[in-house]
């Protein structure tokens, strides 16, 4: 469960940084329509959608890892271990 929370927090922090960057770009745009799209209502929807998406996207971390007293790790010899080693 710890790896799930860790991965979820990392993904959300990167997503929020991207949202902040796009919001700053929209606020300073000379285009009036883009400035209007930068609103609390749109931001709220994007935050809710992002949290929902990354909650589902990170589920593989809680399924693919086995917990033991030493550390959380993928099961030895599994396909998940192979893909985790690539990362």
C-alpha cells in the first residue's frame, strides 16, 4: 500500500505542476477566450478528473507488489518484476 500512495503522490504532484504552468500561460495570453477558460470552475473539474484518473492508473502498484518485513517488492520471477526493473 505504501508504494501505491507514493506513486499516486508523485503522479499528482507532476500533474498539478503541469496544470499550474498551463494556467499561468492562459492567464497571460492575449487571447480573451483563453483568459476566460482560466477559471476556478474549470480548475476544479481538472483537479477532480486528474485525481480520479491517477487513482485508477496507480492501482497496478498495489496489485503487483508483495509485502514482506524487509521491503515491498514485485514477486520474484513475475512479469511485473521484469517491467519494474525496466523502470
